[in-house]
């Protein structure tokens, strides 16, 4: 037997011993496994898991199938067979199955089983915030409704078997214990204990309407078998900052209340989007709150909310109806004036036309002169005052009622919107008539003045003759000159978004800084964003600082790193020379550049004293001042800094382009300040791009911001103006079990030109 074969046998035997499986002594519970009567629903099409349960490990039968996970449940079930056929060879067919089992055992690693064991121990203490967990797809556990039994389908044509071997190991070693595992149940739909199936579908749609992202709705059973509905997803909480959330509906009553609440709000907002806009925010328990006009709407106040809204809309309708009646009276009066002015204008137009016709011939002029003065036959009518008193008996108030239904509120909103449309149409007709009447008035005045001018020249035949022969222009029409305001075209700088334009932002910043900044510049920026920032800010601000202690700590670090060298020692390689054969990966791209080391750039040795150290820090500050004079990001961009302290407006500050990354720096604080800066293209700033963290001697460094999304600002030199302050909550996920709901106070600053 070869050495390689011996190693395989030893490897398999080691794993058999770890699992606790002896082929010569198969336990009875593995011998008597059977293919259960499982009838999958043909209508079930959802590939994601909907139901999670704590299932006793000893209640799960293990069934093997010659298939992979991607096959349909029908295909898997057709090829299913007992696990016993894979463990013990009873005929020729079993030889192939047994070899398959051995290959599976050879493939799996003990550490993989240990990882699942650790994961299940954690799940036994708490369910993940978002319910699902990493590699939950490995569990193909089904439930036979007919026999009320669980079984695991082990697909032999896959490459991951750790979940199966974990289950087998636990069943062999804990047969007498009632140990449970938290797993998704495959191919199981929601029960109807808490909500109906149609209500589950509607619930997803309603929550999506308000969060903007389709939620995951799970039915989760605790260790006692009690179900709850858990709704998980993401929603925007500030700008484009997203937060995860989870709503937990523990029983039928809470599920029914929440469903009715979101259904009512959904109907109101979809029916009347211009009247109602419900916002969502993170609640103190990490769930969702629905807000309308700064008021949190819950099911308990929904009845009063509908009642209050009904009263408000009713009062608006009453006022609108009153306005409608007044406007109709005004419109009728305008129509009367229009009719009379049309008659008056036509009469004057006829009089002027008669004069123009007569002036064409000698005898016509003479006839017109001796005919006599033209007189107006219609008196002008002015707009009468409209009486505001309106009979309001048509609209009956019903404020004495204790409650109103959603249907009544909807009908009232429809009537209100219809009345509002009518009032808008009447206002448009009124405005059009007013313009027309004003134009008629101008035309009548022009014609009157012209006729008066004709009559003023009829003192003698000779004067009239001279006037009639003049080439004067008739102005019957109203001449209105529209003054067009010249709108100055404004050039808007492109705003860059940290989500949509992430790669472009990183590329532009790094590419620009490689052209502008020298190696010394990038080295000093690198030092400023390391542990030395506090000391550098002390130099810049002139505050007291223990530089001796700082230097001592640096030397201690260097001793521990065994990097402290003698002052007279000479490094023949220098700081930048790097073995060109060494390949590194950055942002998925290969390069041959050396990562910067702060202690080497700082040039501290055991003979460095405090004066030399402080002098070096002064040099860094002076160089940074020069860098900020010549460097900017060249784009409009928002940057963020999270802190439990007030904003430091005296020194340098590090800000993130992505606010999520800024918030991850602060943990377990009751309230966090988030400072947002709206940078202009010309704002002095330094992006912490790849060239800040790496030398580029070999010119192979990838362009971008793969180490950090941070930006360094000289906050003390910025002319800041606080534009807005807002309070919100966000759920920060440190791991699947560690979720913190943080209260965030956001301060938004504009940078004004000095």
C-alpha cells in the first residue's frame, strides 16, 4: 500500500473518530431511516427561505440524494435513498454509494465542522438581527406535513458537506439530549397562525412603499415553538445613508395591528400622494416608525389620526366650498361685464369704421362733417362688489361623532380634491376673463379717445378737412409689451455622489494628487493621518502637549519592533527601494510598490531628542499649509466626520466620503455627532488616495482610493456656516449578533468664500 493511500486512510479514520461513526457498529436510528412521504407544493416558487425554526437534532432524519442543490425538489426526491445504504455495503449498488460517502468525508475539513458548531452555539443564544446567517443555504432541512417529521436532504454532487457532518456528529454524540439547531426550513411557506398568505404578500408591498427597498419577511419560531413575524430590510435615514431595520411582531394581535397600520397608510399615500407623505425612521428598538408632519403614527393613535384628518379636511372643504360659491358669483359678474363691453366696443368700432370709410372721398368727408357729433349709446358697467355672506347649510358639520372610518376620510379627500380642481378651473376662467375685460377696456378707451379727437377737429370745415387728410395711425387695439427678463445662465459644478460615483471620485482624486504632490508632500500627509495627528494639531493650534512622552512612546514601539537603529547607522537601501520581484494586490490589481511606514518617514532613532522631534512636527505643519494652498478635490462633494465631541475648528480633521464608514468608528455611545461638510471644487482638501499610503517608485501603483475613503481638511481655515441640524437613528451592524441603534445628531455645514 502506497504512502499516499495510507495518508488518505488515516485522514478518513481521523474524521470518523471525530464524528464518532463506526462502520462496524451503526446505531439503530441510522439503520431505520426511511424515505418520508413528502408532497411539495407545486405552486411554491420562492427560492429564498421564509421559515426559520429551532429543530431538535434527533428529530431530523438524514436522507441522501444523488443531486446537487440547484436541482428541483422533485428531482432530489426521486433520487433519494436511506443514509444506511451509504454507510454499509449490502450489495453492488451500495459499493458506489459507500465510496461516495468516503469521498464526502475526505473533502470536508474538521475546522469547517467546528465553525458550524461555534455558529450554532451562538445561534442558540440569540437569533441574528437580520435572521438569516452566512451559509444558511447549506441546511436543506424539510418538513413532512403529512407525517409531522423533519428530514435533511444531503445532495451528494455538491462540494460542501460540513452541515451534514455536523448534524451527524451531534446526533451520534448527543442522542440522549434535546439539543436544537436554528435552521431555515426549505420549501415551507408561511403558516396562517399570525397572518393570512395574501396578507403576507400585501405586507411586503406595503413596507416596500415606505422604505424604498423590498423587505425580507420571515416566520421565526423560538425554542418553545412559538412563531413570530420578523421583517428585515434597509431604508434611507439621512441623505443616501442607509440603515438596516427589523420589525418583530410577536403574536397575532401585534401582527394584525401592524398590518392594519401599514395598509391604512399605504392606501392614504397611494390614493392621495399630494395630500399624504409618510416618512419612516428607525425606532429605539431598531424597528421602523412612521412619521407624518413630525408626529409618529402608531396603530393605537390611528383612530384619532383619521378623526383629526377628517376634521381638518372637512374644514378645508367648508372653506373651499365657500370660496367656490364666491368665485362663481364673481365669474358670473365678469361674464356680464364682458358681454356689455363687447357691445360697447363693437359700437365704437362701427363708428370709427364709418369715419374711415367717409374720409376716403371728398363728398364723404363733407357728409361726415355735417352729420353731427358721434355719441356713445352704452354706459360703462363697473364690477359690482360681491357679497361674502354664503349660505352654509349645504355643508353640515359632523364634529359630534366619536370616530370616522378610513373609507369616510378617503371619500372626503376625493370630494376635497374634486372641489379643489373646480376652484382652480374657476380661478383660471376668472383670470382669463379679467384679462379679456381689461383688454376690452383699453380698446374702448383707445376708440373713445380717437372719436373725441375727430370731434375736436369739427370746429370748422377747413380744420376738419386738414385733419382728415393727415396720415394718422389708428390705435384701437391695446398694445402690451411683454418684458422678458434675461435669465443669466448659471454654470453648475457637477455634484459627485459617494454611492453612484465611487470609482470616478477615487480615480480623479488620486490621479490629480499624483501630478500635484511631491513624494515629501505625500509622506507628510501620511504622517498627519496616523497616530501623530494629535501631536501635529497641538503644534498647529499652539496648545500644550507632552511631546517628551509622545517621543518616549514612539521609541518604545520601535524597540518592540526592533527597528530602532543607531544615529550614525547608514541604510544603504534607503526608504523607497523595494524588491521588484515582490508582487502585492491592491483593489484587485497587482503592483510592485512599497507601503509607507510612519516611523521610517519620521526618522526617529534612539538619539533623537524632544527638540528635534518637535522641529520635525513643525516641518510637517509648514509643508501641509503649502499643500492645502495648491491642492483641492476639484469637485462638489460631501464629507463626514463622526464624533462624540464638538467639531474641532482649530486644526486638521479627517472626514469620510461615505458617512457609514464615519459612523463605524464610534461604538456604544448614547448619541453621536455627525458633521457634514459640503465641499466646493475649490475647497482646500487632500484625499487619502493610494499615493498617500504607497510609494510609486516602479510606477505600478493602481489609481484610486483602495485603502481609505477619507479626506484631510484644514478645518481652522474654512469659513463654515451651519445650515441645518437634524436628529435621526441608525442601526449599525458590527456582526450578525451585535447590532447597535445609535442616535445621530447631524450638523450640515456650508463653506463660504472668504
